[in-house]
C-alpha cells in the first residue's frame, strides 16, 4: 500500500440533527500500514486541511484490507465550512457514508 494521505478517516460521529459531523476517527497513514485510531473534532480536521494536512476516507474490503476512498476537502456555504468528499452545495457534511461511532 502506498501512502494515500497524512490521515485516513475510518468512521464519523454526527450531531443530533445528523447534519454535521462532530468527530471523526482517524488513523495516521504510514504508507504500508495505518496507525491506531484516535477521535478528533470536526474543527480539528478543518484546521488541519487549511494548514495543508491531507485526509482521505478509507474502508475495509471483504478480506478486511483497507481500501482508499475519496479525498476530504472543505466547502464553504453561506459562511459555514463543511467537510466533504463530494463537491455539492448541500449544507451537510458528507464523507462517503462512513460507519458511525
């Protein structure tokens, strides 16, 4: 496995309205392996991306191996920042339908 990003997001936790991600579970991408998971706030991900830190989503395949999803980026809509993998104008965070924790 080649390095996909600085961090790989494996799961998300939403607010009660299910419109904003509150936390993500991320793992350091070591190139040939992924580090242990840690939970960080949505605000941390936004600040990281603004500083040039890269994120992708990842999924486990049928064999239990990690597979690369999509790059994660910020979209500003009506002055609010959303983390997304799809360039759309919806006022929701979207990260490839990752599992929730």
